[in-house]
């Protein structure tokens, strides 16, 4: 569950620049430079902890004299009222970094909490939960990390680390006379054997054709569980299978029991609610 530290520093620096700008007028006007303070991050509701290393990076970016003591490991399910970290040091720095630290911790913990619900719902099946690229622009590294903390897997990080032939790609190719199996073969010839080639299909017939064409992974789009079972049988282990499209917590278990390898859920990142977390003075 490692975080890319260069990306963390870049995101934190950008967030602090956005919030602090030329300086915190309130804090600099009324808080003495020598004042010291301590405060704790407290979960106001149950949830999964995600983002404390980022919180520490925020305060280090404001003032290296601030110390952040992490009290709960990443991925821990905590009850309401739990203190997960304490920050101590110069009061000015603590106040300046408070909002950015909370925003990132609340967002990441919200994603991890939702993800854990999805993961727990399919325990006992062979399926694994995947995220998507439906992330907040500029925060993808943190949001995909939070998904991993919640117990799910990351799909491709961006356009550059895997081939995904979706409906629009296939429509454009079809207009020039290249069918779906031909598109799979074209992609394979272009990227070579070390890059995963995935293709989106909407029927059992197309699923079988994609497997025959050599796709590594087949996205079964908007198929009900009965159709998913047919598609999995038609693919017959020749490619990994991914169910996607409108899947909710209520329908998730039935989808997982169809025999698919993966279930991708955009809601992990695009619809996760920020968790209610406060920073309370000690």
C-alpha cells in the first residue's frame, strides 16, 4: 500500500498553496509566534483510517517543527470517538495546516470506508473489487491508495499502463472496417505480449469472440448475473473477466457469485462521502 512520496509532496504543496496563498491573515494577526499547541484527529463516525501519512506530510510542509504522532495504523476500522493521530508544535503551523490535513484525511478515509463495505460484501467468492479512473483530477494517487487501504485492487492508473478497448474505440474502428476481434489483434500486435489488452463487450457472443482473439481481460458491461454466468462459461478461462456497469451494494453479491474474476466500481471514488473527522485541541 505504498504511496509515491513525490506525488504526495506535489499534491500537498499544491493544496497548501491554494489554501494559504500569501499567508494566513487570521493566525498571523492573533497567534504569537512562540505559542505551542497540540490537537488530535478524532473520528466523529465509524470508519476506516486512510491518509495519516499524508496528514503528516501536510504539517511537515507547513513547519518541520510540527510532530505528528500516528495512533492507528492505516486500514484500521475505528469507532466513533477514536483519536487516530496527534499533532504537536508551533501553534501557527498547526492552525495553518488544519484544513488541508482534514480535507485529505476525510476524503481518503471516506473512500477506504466505502471500499471496505464492497470488499466485505463479496467475502467467500472468487471475485475481487477494482476501482476505476473516475477519480478527482489531481488526487488520483491518493484516492487509489485509499482504495487499496480499504482492501480492493487498483485497475490501471492511467491511459499509459494498459490497453482498454471501450465502446467508443470500437465504434471508430468499426467505421473503418475493423471489427472487435480485429481491434484486439491490432492492439496486441502494437503493444506486445507484456501489456494487458482488455476489451469491453456487451454480449455473450462477443465475449467468446474476444477470448478467441486473444484478449487478456474482458469487461462484461451492464450484464445481469444470469448473462454474466453465460459469458464466464463461454470465455472458459481463456481470459480474466471483469463485471462493470451500475453495480451497487445491493446487487454486488449476485454479480460476484456469477464467477467473474473482478468487479469494477466507479462509486468507490466518484461518489464516496467525506468522513466526519475533527481536529480537537488538547
